[in-house]
């Protein structure tokens, strides 16, 4: 993983906030940036994928303590995956949640 275990392309969801409403505000801001710049994020993910030898790419999503409000994080990534899949360039990707074990078996 060339981005440690944070999400690539500026999509990491670690936040210093300990208040759920502040976390939601930050994620909403991040999500709107992704919606406005979907093509550039997909180009970044395509470049990220070029570092892999297989068509299976593991995108980790979060540094230590990034998931203190996990339901908010999952909502964010559900929405981001939906935006990516609805974009024409996103059709070449298949985004889904998995485990490290499943990824290792796939590659």
C-alpha cells in the first residue's frame, strides 16, 4: 500500500473532531468536493490502480481512530461509491467493501 492505510487521492476520512456533528459536516464538505470533481478523483484512482499488477485493488480507508463514528464513515463511502459508479469513467471500476482475507484470496 503506497498510501499507508489511509484512503488515496485525498479521500482519507480521519478527522480530529470528537463531535459527531462536526465529523458529519467535514464529510459532507469532502463529499461535495468529490461530487464536483468526480472525474479528477477517478483519474487519481486510475493512477493509483496502475501501481498494482492485478485488477484487484485494495483501497484502505482510515488511519488510527478514523472510524470512531463508523456509521458516518460508511455513509460517506456508500455515497462516494454511488457517485463514482454513476459517472461514465467510474464504470470501469467495481467498488465494494471487502476484507483483507478476501483481497488476498482474489490476488
